[in-house]
């Protein structure tokens, strides 16, 4: 009984960690894509870091998922 509960607990923890890993990988891929796009923009047309953060906040508010950085 205890072993079964422990196994279920470990399985849930593994699922949670795998989900976090997938989310982290997705965010990393998103950031790499953003970086690639920024590298293609001439320096005088590039956004500042604050402008990028403001744009991200706008997008998050439009998507309904507000986060703080």
C-alpha cells in the first residue's frame, strides 16, 4: 500500500517535471526564434529591451496570460 502510494507520487512528480521541461524547451525555442528575427533587423531599426518587454506585456494581456518579469 505504501509502496503503491509512493510510486504514484513519484509518477506525478515525474509528470510535473516533464511538463516543466517541455514548457522550458518551448520558451527557449521561442526566445531563439525572437533572437534570430532580431539579428535580421538593422541596428538602427531594432527595438530596445524595454520596447520588447512592453510589446511582450501587450501580447500577454491580449492573450489573457499576464505574467511579471
